[in-house]
């Protein structure tokens, strides 16, 4: 799926840090959000429901004219949910890619939106580093460079002492983390992941390191079991399974492989077993499907089925269309959404902005993009937002910055804004322009 497109679209919303709610009420301006209070409060209730696990398998529609903050509110929801709840942004047109079929693209997005919180007992080596010897060797391709070839470590607890030898990878991890004698460390036995926990209270103090945590030397055996908690998505588990590795290995893989339905079934079974044993918890995340007029009847059928399955994410749709044809059919319906799905949607409406709200949003974006305008220039831009669209006015900020830099100025005035607006047209003007010349272009 196109990462680049997604990234660019999110770029317009970098100022959004949450929904700006205090005691359940939306403040006029908070966390980068301005106005649209009813929709923000509704979105906040959805966030609470998701956190309490009451939303899985349900769907929400954000509905409103272009530029009224539907995508911004979805980003706000993601910020409120925090990093452990998966939030996947999908622009509906992304499902029509050459790489996978439509349904495979949707399936991947859905499985990325379901997290599994895994509690795992792992065998680790834990203790204070008593002795550390790194053996260096010349780099095979560059003999002038020395690289660590192996490492010999003596590790001790209060009750035990052991010496281990390991290869390049672990030696490198020690060097990169600046681990020295007297540090307390942990090594995951299966994967070799090295973690520095702190410095032993019994070791000599190192004055050049600030914020070091001083710990008691561990007691008991050096090799022991430790509990880890981490969140993985079903999609990550699918990739691991497809690669053939252990599902619990902490090493991350990014290799994209074809994923068969057998693999997904195996992963689901494995997850269900973990849940039954009390070793895992499913975290339904959010799949945000933006610009849904691009979804066709097959995509809707697939999503509707997905919502009914046992492990389902919360789906948030956004639409700026009224009555329109369901893609792939001749049926007209509200937002171009099939009736059976419409019936199960909670709908949040976004309203056009007032002049004051637009001004505040533009001011936030000026700060975000580091562009200064005179008061008059700002007013002119606010007028343009009203005449054309908020999005158009915001989009003019970046070229305006370029223009004043060329002129060696710090601050843009009305002329600069009008100059830029004259160079870059809004889509209505450009479409009308084409219409006027259509005959000429086509002949
Ligand atoms: N309430 C708001 N507070 C702060 N910024 C906002 C707000 N609403 C919109 N914006 C900003 O204004 C711009 C346009 O809004 P956004 O893209 O969210 O509109 P949209 O409803 O998704 O439009 P479309 O239907 O065209 O997709 C974005 O940069 C967005 O971050
Ligand atoms: Mg949008």
C-alpha cells in the first residue's frame, strides 16, 4: 500500500495532537483543534467506547463537506487512543493497487488494525557484567577497519557466576550500547537481544554518565524466566508465520511475502489459544477508510463481512458526498454506501466553519509551517478560505513562504498572498477553466 501518499495526506494534520476535550467538553481551541465541537465530543465518546472494548465490529461514518475536518478528527481519535491501539489510515483508492487484489489489500489493512497484547515468559541471562573481552578482527572487505568478531562475558548474580562466549551480533550490541564492566544487563536467550538495565550499586561509579540508574546486583540464578508484554498486529504475526519463523521471536521482519488464507487461519488459531490460556489479549484497533466514494460494491461486501467476524477492528469511514451511486452498481444511496452497512453506522456530522474558526485554523497552520503574515494578509487569506475552501487557503501557505524567501522578506503582505493565489488556482476555477476550453482541448 502506498506509504508515500498516506504520509503526504497526514502532513496537513501535523498540528492535531488530540481531540481537545476537557471533562467531556470540547474546548473552542485545544490540542491543535478548533471549533467543530459537537463532532469532537462525539468522537471522544467513541474513543472511550473503543478503550472499554465496546466498539469492536462496529462502524462510524464521519460525514461533511470538504475541508470540514473529517480527516483531522480521525487523526485526533488516533492520538487519543495512544500508541498501543493500532490505527490504520487507508485512503479508499489505495485498494486498487497492482500488487494485490482489492480484497487482499483490505484484508491486510484489517489485520494491521487488530492488535494482540502478548504476555510472554522468556528465558533470559541476567546479571552484572564482571568481565568483558571483545575480540576484534579486520573487516573482510576493508582490512583497515576493525570489527568485533566475538565477545567473552562473565556475568554474576549474588549467588552465581558464569562465562559466556558469543558472536559478532552480540558483541556489536554491547559496543553500541556502551556496556561496560559493572553494568547490569539482560540477554534474551532465543533472539540474542541485549538490554542494559542500569549500573550495579557495587561497581565503581562512572562520573561521565548522567541519569544512570543504580541497581542492586540481581540474586538467584543467572538464567531465569522473565515476563514480557508487547503488542503485535495480526498482520505482523501473519508475516512471521509466512516467513516460517517463530511467532514469538522479538526480531522484527519487514519482508513482504504472499500470505495465504491457511497462514491467517493458523495465526488466528494460535492467537485464540493464547487468549484462552490467559497469555494474550486482543486489542481491536481502528481502520480509518477515507474518501469512501472510491469503494465499490465488492469492497463494501468484504468490509461488511469483516465486521461480523470474531476478530474485527472498528471501522471509521469518511465521506464528503451526499446521494451518489454505489460504485460498481446503478443504485443511488446516501454517500454511495449500501443499505445493509448504512443501517449499522453511527454517524458524526461535521459542519462548515465560521470565519473566526477558519482564521484560528489558518493561524495554527502558519505556526506549524513557519510562515508569517501581516494582519491584512491573514484577513485576505481568511476571505479566500471562505470563497474557495479552507484546504485551498492552507495550501497557499507553503508557496507563500517560498515567495517571501525569494524576496528576502520575513513576513508576507496582501500582495504576496494575492500573487500566490493568482499563480495557484483552486479546483473549481481550474475545472471551470477546462470546461470553457473543453471544445478547444478536445478538437
Ligand atoms: N477543527 C479543526 N481544527 C484544526 N484544524 C482543522 C480542523 N478542521 C480541519 N482542520 C485542518 O484543515 C485542513 C482541512 O481539513 P480536513 O482535511 O480534515 O477536511 P476533510 O473534512 O477531511 O475534507 P475532505 O472531505 O476533502 O477529505 C486540514 O489541514 C486539517 O488538519
Ligand atoms: Mg479528508
